C-alpha cells in the first residue's frame, strides 16, 4: 500500500527499524568496549607472599640478592611501610643491571606514583650505563616496567619478558 507520495509504507517502516537496530547495536558495542577498557587494568588481590613463593621458583631470580627495605627506599624512593608489600631482587655487582621488583600499592593513586618511580629508576640506570655498558644497555633497553591494578613491576634481565608473563599470569 502506498502513501500519498507514492512510497511504500512497509519499506519506510523497515528502514526505520533498521536504523534503530543499527543504533542499538552500536550502543551495545560501545558499552562492551568501555567495560573491557575499564577492567583491563584490574588485577586479582594476590598476597605478596604467594607472588614471592611463585617467583622464587626461578633460579635466575634467586641467584640475585634479595634486597632489604632500605634498598627499596634507595632505588625506588618508597618506604615499604606505606605499601602492601614488595618483592625485590637485584644483582650483587653494581656493574650488573639484572633486577626484579614488584610492589603492591594500597590504591591506584599510589600505584601511579610507584610507576613513575620505577620509570625514573630505569632512566637513571640508562644514564649510568650509557656510552660504556653495551651489555647492560641491551638489557636496560629490553627492561619491562608496568602497572596492573595496584601492582607495579620493574624487571630487567635476560628473562625479563618471561618474569613479566609469569607474574601477570598470577594476577
């Protein structure tokens, strides 16, 4: 049946439904996308003791020196009493850059501050070894620094990517 303009009302109605369907699908897609973005930085609340127990199964990590809270303050400007825990191993030699540090912040704001400190530590290490430490610079250029939920990590060594994968799979 045609209207007074000679168009078919059924086709016009179908076009309206198609537009509504497309708009609805777009809104659902947008909601799903935003939900994925919002949860992508979340992490399970895993105790640092459990993380340490798992990470210490790697002999490359345990061959490094376990660092004390004063070292955490020295290298990352962080007092361990202000965070929910840490895991920190570093090479004994000051000429070596192998290091793994995982810190658990109390909230997202503190995690962002810890991330800034970890990035500053990496930049400082690069400045120290730039120009003469080619092996060390190669490791520093492949170091991984990041944040997932309230956890911040700094990993530098031949196995840094594997350490990162193992850590992220826990949280």
